[in-house]
C-alpha cells in the first residue's frame, strides 16, 4: 500500500532542513548501498553519522510520532534514523529492492525494513525528472511530492528514481520496522481505521456499530502485532 502524507513537515521545518543540508558535506551515495544496488545508485548522501543527520532526524521523528496517518498506515515498531540524499542533474537510482535488514551505526541496532519512506525536501517544481517510481501488482506509480510531503510504501516493492534533468532533488529517506510485518494486513487495518473514522463522524462514538468495529480493529491488531 502506497500512502502519501502531505505536509508532514511544515514550511519552517523544511526550511530548517534545507538550510542545514546546504552547508553539509555530501558523499557518494554508494557508501550505504549493498554490492548489487551500488551499481544502480547514482546520488549524493549525508554520512549516516553526521551530526546534521541526527539533528534533522529528530525533527522528522517527532513529526512522524504525531502524524495519525503515519501511525495508522505504518504501525511503526521502530524507525531507522533518517538519512538524507540529493540528486543533481543526471543523477538517478535504477530499479532495486531495499535490503531486508539494515544496521544503524548511530542507533546500534538492526531493523527489518517493512515500510520504505521518502520525505521530499524540494518542491516538485524545483526540478525536472526525479520521480520516485514504485512497482506493485497494479503497475507503476509515479510520485513527486512537494517539500514536507512524505510517501510510504512496502519495502518489498521494486522502485527507482528517474534521472533528474534540471535542478536538484533533496530528500530524506528511511525505513520502518512495523508491528505488522505483512503489507496486506497493514493495508486492511489502515482501511478499517479510515472507515471507523468516517463511521464515528456519521454515527457518534457511542453507536453500537462503531463500538463493534473498533473492537474488531483492536482485536485484529492484537492478533497480528509483534511488539
Ligand atoms: Ni530504495
């Protein structure tokens, strides 16, 4: 399930990110890629252990924690400390699947990557090309958000970043180990949660149908969640 969360960061927060990133030292993105994806990857990255990554990562983690849509769609158990990348003209990331397990040098722990996330730090009009293209059973989905927008998608998906042909594309990227490993189950819980929200609006919180659906939601989560 692909979910776009507009304005996860507000304009002040994205401006702060850009200001810090523009005076940060960047390295070849292949430093964090596996052997196979290193061949596909042509971009720049902030080193994982850079203090700038940690400072900006905190802003993002805090915003994720208060986003009801993110929490409902991702069911996060733990979030990989956010990383930052940049695509200048001619840069791209060819089709690949993200590694299943990632070790964070800063957190000192392993993460199973269930959900992949891209947080756009440029407006879509700032550059040409650079679309994030995600493949699933329904075909290909092109995503190009504005600064502050977050997209999350199953880490099982093949995906790529199209070549940037004008301007620069700035973003943060990270992974989520979810309490609900299976994407189909996460999608079902998310859709049920959305429907319960609509039912609460229409019927009120004390309506027996609302109470029953809410009980089923929590009982499914109890059945499937690993914490
Ligand atoms: Ni990737």
